[in-house]
């Protein structure tokens, strides 16, 4: 073959080959890139699956953690529809049931019940772990647990009933001493329900009375006869230990209950403000607990709502706010329940820092500071011209203590109990009164003092007789007997306490009704 013919055949290949090679190389690169992309996609998918699996595992662990919290802290609040387990304790026993109308119950711990409707409406008691574990400091109590006095000589001891003279309790008894239909829930350290001055006024759960279908006493049969989620809750419930053991190992709750409704005798000279009303015992703390858990307070409030209390006395509190506690008090407001709350014993100005639940600002909460016989706040009482609604006696108050004893205690806890007692008397006279009307009447009929006006919102102390003897809306707090000049109406408008104007006239109680 000639050179000319050979060049004609091979020249096109020589010219085309670079283009062909570039295409081949490009194809190889694209194929490699596609392979890498597929590989990366598979690895990304694998990583995503592993990550999702890790999140799922983490979610399951978190769910298990919440379930454990719920099991530990809220067994008294939510029950599952499963069969009962045997009770851990021995069967309860009866004692003095005919004499006192009470049943002594050894601790009956609730594991599960067949049925329960008791829970925080629309919200689990445990909203978040941090909320469930919130606590407040232990109760600060100035007291003497001896039978008679504060440890000083009897001649120097304060008059045992000076507080009743200051708030004029005895004249108000000519109108009413309280009706048994009025129930005051005392959320505290428990109550000695067998105390000789208290056993007449302890509330009894009608659903746990009588004989069941098996011929056993409902009060001690170890079953939830009224289907409220609590077994044998005859007189209340211990939310600190989730049992029906209401014994007061501290003394604080028994002392508070005595101020509200103790029935006195000539020997002890102890007398409650409203001896005719009933005390529902709700125990939220005990000496064995390092601090006061807030969730037990919320559960106790829910129980009081469910079981028909009209007044809740809460002689405790702290700096921590609580969503579940506030929501429970709101539900109490919706059920027309007055929440009487202590202002605290820190000597602090609450205008600069809150104290709760007294400081939530709900219109069914009445916050109470403690004063002495001179209408002055005691040194330990918190104060605040924007936060404290009313004052009441709180210095060396004589009342009941566990094991049929009596003694003095000091603090806003005692002052709170006086306001609860007066509220119970008012409701006994007018059972249809709304919670806003009740709160307003307690404040507006209070005894005005310039000393208190410098420390509290309304400058008044609770007065039982004025609250009961006054009629309609024609009431005020300006008529005073403590040596303070009369305050002009234009300078002191007490009628706007709850943003609900009240007609203000000179106080004239009129004759007492027998």
C-alpha cells in the first residue's frame, strides 16, 4: 500500500482520537462520581438511620424516666385500671369509733386501685422533671411543745386568748359558731384527729362510711369505696407518704387546726374561731422530708376540690413559683373555693420579691401577715403594701398540740388560721356567697390601723364580729377602736380591693340575731 493511501485511512483516526479519548475519560469520571454519590448517599442514609435510632432510644429512656418520676411522685394522683395488689401493711383497726366518731387507721399504702377519676384536669401533675422536683424550705416554727407555756414563768406568759379579744370572736358567736356543712381543708403536717379539743370537728368522708356489700366496714375494708382514687380516706389523706395515716409528728398542723375549730373547756381555755365547722386533714409534708415538695401541695388542693371543701388553709410557702400549684388554685377558684395563704416568716418586703402561693395574685387567694396585740406586724412577718391583703394575730398564739397537749406558736401560719376561721363563720351565715364576695367582705370589714397601712395593701386586720354583724354592701373599715384617727373616704378607697367597687358608709352593725 502506498503512503498516500495509508495516510488517507489513518488520518481521521489520528484527528478524532483526542476527542474520543476525552469523552472516554469524561465518561469514566462521571461513572466514578456517580459511584461516589451513591456511596455517600448510602452512608448518609445509614448515618440518618443510626441517628434516628439513637434519638428513639433517647426518647424511650426519657419516657421511662418520666414514668419512674410519675410512679415515685404521683401514685396518689393517677390510677390505672388494673387489678388491685395486696396491701403492704396490716389491716387497719378501729378505735373509739363510738365515742369520737373517728376511726384510727394504721398506715394503708395505696399501690393501685381498680378505678380512679382523680387527676389534674387537662394536665399531668408532672409537667417536666424540674417542676416535679421543686421544693420549698422546711416550715419555720417558733413554738414550745410543753403543756402550758412558752418556757417562761406563768406570770409573764401572754394571755392565752388575747387574739380572740382583738378580732372580737366571742361577740360573733352570738350570730354563729359555724355550721358542720362548711369544710375547711387544712394542708399542713397532719392533725391529731383524736385530740379531745378537736375530735368533734374532724371531717368524715361519707363515701367511706357504713357497711359494704361484703358486710365489712367501708372505713377499714382496704378498698376504694367511693372511687375517688384513695383507699380508706376517712378523714383526709397523707400525700407525703401516699397513705391514710394523718398523724402529726410535727405539731404545726394540729396547732393550726385548733385555731380554726377547737372546742374549748374550762381547764385548757383553748377555743377555735369556728368550733362548729369541719376540718379536712390533708398532709403534704413530714419531719422525715428534707424539704417541702410543691407537687404534694398541688395534689392536696385537687383532693380538696374533689371532696367538697369551701375553704383551703395553707400555712406555708416559699420563693419558688409552681405552674401546677397555680393551676390547681385556679381550679379551686372555678369551684368557688377561698384559698387562705400565709405571707411567710422571713421579715422581707414582698414588693421586691415574691412569696408563693400567697403572691400569685389570683382573686381567690387572700394573703395574710402576722401582727401582735398592738396592731403591729411582728418582726418575722413578711410585709408589702402591694402584696399583703390582711393581717391577723400571729404572736404567741395558744392552741392544740398532738397527744392532748397545748402550747404557744408564733408566725403567719397562725394568722392564716384566724382568717380561715372567720371566713368559715361568714360562709356559715351565707352559704351562697361567691369567693370574690367572701374575700371582699373579710377585707372591707377589717379593723383599720395606720400601723398596718404602712406595711400592707389595705391596712386592716381581720375582725370576726364586724364581718358577721355588717349587712349588705354598706360596710367599711374606717370605724376604729384602736386609737387611730378616722381616715377620710377620699384618701383611703378600700372599695376597690378586687376592682369591684363597694359602697362605703359608716359601719353600724345593728342588733345581733339570736
